[in-house]
């Protein structure tokens, strides 16, 4: 397969690597989210537990037969130095007024009155003075107060600025580590994929070596994993059957050629010897001459059929060398120029200077001779036949164009089919319908394609496009 055909296709190693990277990315993202959430939850829970311990201590002061308001005030206004700053606000039926750590109301204005944090709940509040606080709200009945009807509510606020800093550092660090691991996993997976796909590439190279003329290649099964071992073993069995089939076909073709050419040759020999004898009558000589012509047509048809059979089986060897395309077209011009002059047809060639192309010189001459003969045969007097060659996009482009009778739109799509003949206007007496089929087979052998364009009474153009061999 050419590199151009492979260029647009993704490799198995690439597909495996992309799949692994996508799965790794998704897994890493999920783990990053889960661990980040867990880390943040633990940090917040740690702060909440610290607040709860302080709040429990305050309830001990409040829930007593005689409230020590001085001790309560001392415990409330005492806070940890920033950045782990803690603030409290106490509201109770046993206190003459609310007690709070200085700065609580300023940092969280309206928090107590709005009741936005339910009893037993917590929330993160951004202070208008700067800073972020975890606020925890607790309310309890006071059991030691006279009559048991006392109740107290405490709001605790912890500055979590340091926790946020720790959390940001953690997230950035884990993201950086994830990226590094992601790249490392991708590179490692590329190496692993290439290593495991190496046997498949070996099988591919061995398959490329298989040709109709080289069927002795055997897939190496040593060191293959079980799946590829089964594939290689199936290939070997297929090659064995294919070799047997092609060998049988080759034997059949050779035998058929030998058996058919013998009678045809003897008929030709007898016809030629009969014509060399004194004539018995003009009718006899005319009959023998017709017999000779028909037998020659039969021989030509036989040769074409055998060639197409061998071409289909890729049993036709090619001799690829650097061919001077200009010299080939010049030789074709010399062959057909006398016939073109006699028919009153202008024959021209147009070749790009210094055009060298890897091809089989004999096959290329045969292609051009066939198309040139057809063009001259079906171009009326005063017409024109042009053969041109040039390089277009790293391909050899050869065109044979005439201004002849043309081919109908109905027939143009069938001209390369075997034994297909267009109307009598473009058919000779001895036409077999195989000439253009042979041209198409030869073009394929030279890694090319051939197309035909035509319009009735305007002419026909055959275009051949050859890739490098």
C-alpha cells in the first residue's frame, strides 16, 4: 500500500494511546475531584471540631446555677491570633445582653438576625472586611437554670484563610503531578503499544512480499501472541491454497496455449502452402486467402485471451527501467506517420522536455501503438491525432486524442470491457473487442489508470495516469 493511502489513516498504536490517554485523563480528573473534595471536607471538619470544642466550653459556663459572666466574657473575647482567628457570638435568656468576640458583627453583619444558618448547621461566609470564615451555629436548652427554661444560642466563626491557602497549594500541586503523570503514561503507553504491535508490523512486511510470482513466503509464527498466531497460521494456509490454485491455473493456461496454438499454426501452414501451389481456380484461392485471414485473426484473439488470463493472475512479468518517454513517442510517430500521411491525417506529438519515467518500455509502446492505430483508423481525412505526455502532480499523464467519429455516451462506459464492440462505425472487420481490454490490463500492470472521453462526430480522448512504481 502506498504511503499516500496510509497517510490519512490512524495507526493502532495511536488509537490505543489516545484511548489510554482519554481513560487516564478521565480517571485522573475523577480522582482529583474526589481527593480535593475529601481534603477540603477534612480541613473544614477540623475547623468545625475546634469551634465545637470552644462552644462546648462556653455552654459549661452558661449552663450553671450561677452564670460566671466575667469568666464567660473572658472566654469569649479570647481568640487565637491570625490567621487562625476565631470569633464567637452568644445570645441567651440568662444573659443581660449578647456577648461576642470583638469584630464578629463587623465581619459578619446581620448574620445573627437573619438566621441564615440553621441550628446545628454550618456555612462559609465571606467578610466584607476581607477574609473567609466557617460559621457554626449551636442552640441548647439550659438544664441547670432555675426552672429549666433557659436557652442559649452560640455562633462560632473560624478564619479559614490558612486552610484555603493549603487547599490551593494542594490542588495546584496535584494538578501539576497529574499533568506529569499524564505525559509519562502517554509516553509509556506509546512504547508499550509499539512493542506489542511489532509482531503485527512484521506480518505486514511479510505480506507485502507476497506476489503472484512469489508465493513461497511463509508467515513467521515464532514469538507471536495467540491471536496473531492464529492469523499467521490462517494466512499460511491461504497462501498454500492460493499457490496451488495459481499453479494449476498456470499449468492450464500453458496447456491451453500449447493445444490451441498447434492447430492454428498447422492451419496457417497449410493455407500458406496451398496458396504457394498453382491455383486451381480464383474461387479456391479467394477461399484459402479468407481462411488465412480468419486464422490469423483467431491467432491474434488467442494471444490476447491468453495475455488477459495471465494479466489477471499477475503472471505477466514487467521490466521496469527509466524510460525516455519522448523517445518512445518519437518511435510511435515514425511507425504511424506514413499511414497518417496517406490518410490525410495530421499526426503530432507533444512531450515535456527531458521526460524520464520508470516503466516497461515494451508494454508502453504496445499501449501507444494500440491506441494510435485505433485513433488513425477512426479519424477521417483532414482530421487530427495528437499524442501528448507530461508530469502532473508527480504522475505521468499520457493522452491520445483524435477528431474522429467519436463514441456514443452509451458505449463509452463499456469500451474497456472484454469482447464489447461499439457500433460498426468504429469496428473493423477483424475486431475482437479485446484491444482496449488489453490496453487497460497493461496500464494496470504499470501502476496506472485509463479513462475515455468522447463525443459523437467530435472525437475521442484516452487519458492514462501512471503512478511511480
